[in-house]
C-alpha cells in the first residue's frame, strides 16, 4: 500500500526546502522558493498563499503554489473587445467578446488558483523529475481538493482554478474534465523562437525582411535621436519608486487586472535572482527613467516579465517598441532559445516574429448548478484570436 502525505504551509519558509527544491529542480523559476518568497514578502493586498508538498512513500512527487484572493467580475472581463492590433474587431469577435465578458462578469468571488497571478504560464505546479504527468495529474487535482477541505481560508473559495495550462500538458485536460473543470482559452503567450546562429541583436535584424528591418532601425533611431539611452539598471531598489509609478501607469490601463503587486516586489525579485537571471532594461534621458521592461531568465526561456511606461513620452517616441528589442538582445546575450513576450500588444510582438502559443485556464465552481451553467456558456465562446506575421526572410 502506497503511503501518501500532503503538507500544507501558509508561507514558503514553512515548507521542507530540500523536498521543494528536489521537486521543482527542472521546473520554472517562478515556482522556485526565491521567487515565491519575493512575492510573498512584498505583500500583495488581499492575497493569501498556500504551498502544498505531496509525498508518496516519503518521496516528494509534487509541489503546488496556490494563491487565494477575491476577484470581481469586472477584473476578469475585458473593458473593450480586443482588436489584436489588426484593425476594428469583426462582428463575430464582438459577439464572442460580449458573451465572454457576460459570463466572466458573473464569475466574481474568492478563488484558489494553482498558478501565479503575476506570470504567464503554468507556474503553480511542478512534478518531481521522472514522475509521469499522466499518473501525477490526479494527485494534483486531489491535492487542491484536500486543501479546500483542510484549510479554513480555502474553504471560503467559490472557485478553484488551474491557470495557464499549455497544449503540451495534454494529460491535464482529460483529468480536469473528469473532475468537472471547464476550460477557458485566454489570450495566447506570444513566443519568439531564437535561432542557434543568432549571437547578437544584429544577427536577429539580419534575418528580417527588408521592411521589418527598416522599421526596427527607425525605432532605434527615434529613441536615440530623442536623446534616450537604453541599458540595464544596476540598482533596481534605488529606482523603486519611479519603477512602481511607471508600472502602475501600465497596470491601470490593462483590460484585465487580476492583481497588483506592491513597490517592493521587483527589487526583492532582483535581489533573489541576481543579474544572471534578472535584468531591468531601462530607457532614460538625463537620468530620468521613461520606461522599463523586466526580463527573467527561466531555463532556456527569457520572459519579458513586467513593463512600465511614461505614456506622454511614449506617444511621440517609440519607447515601448525599443524595450521589446532590448529584451531580444538580452535573451541572445543569455543564449536563450525563446523569448516569451506574454499577453497584450499582440500585433507589435507578432511583427517581431513571435507566434501565439495557446493557453487555457481551467476552473470549477463549487456550486454544481452554477458550475454546469458556466461551463455550458463558455463552450459557446470561440478561442481568442491572435495575429500572425511573417517578418523573416525564410518565411512566406
């Protein structure tokens, strides 16, 4: 008989560090103890944290980070139908967006999320190296359900969610459906594949078709001619107040806003990861910070993590687009295989060569009738669209 033990902790400091590190060794940096500690210690208003560590016959097999908070339906629903930067939305997309938002507006409440509100990807769950995901997914679902029965805060949640499940986690879908979870395809992660022979940003530019390369040169010239410098910040904490203000500018305009971190989070993350895995790329003029983009190295991926902008400056100088190119340069310096640009500004990222990678969030309402009704309505909504461009010479 297999002995199964589930440890639940309210702080990452409370888990067995060796066991957690063993399970997450081959997983995302966003489920590592340093990243989770930085987020926890920065104090996200209204957010509770639970960390689950599952052992079978004393061997750790699963680690799970669960974030619990109240989310209004207005935060889930987008404020306007997205155009993906390709012009006015079609009638079908408007109808789909309207139906989607109508469902999401009714989905407010307290939610327990296996995942990370502050990153794009399946960053709330890790299986130990060598563990078969097909066999392990039932354990993940059972662990989340056990949390609901054993933890007083989790018992108050009306929803449970597995956030940002990618297609390659195919083992998840069948199990989650069997446990009455419903899938909602969200906006995709825009991912740029970096070629092995690209050693610098100039190599990347050389692979572009002429019109895309010209557009990139104009972005560089526009920023340089306006007197701006682009370089990593050496001391993020020294600029924490300005960084947070620029981040808040962007966050306040976001169509979907699930949660906001505090001013101490990015400096804490920078200290936790170090320059080898964290860079804050900045656009400055005369010492004044007008925009930034954080890039995090996660194995072979570079994540364009969070950005901040002075919108008045960005209105006449292509600060944001210059930062996107800076991320590519940093990723190549790190010798990464991919750049994960995340959601938003889909067309701008497509013009860089990024392709959409679909992601799905799986949810279950604890009220069976409402869960059935919500799933039936979501099944009518077509998947979110994303633009596809062909900027490279070897593309059609």
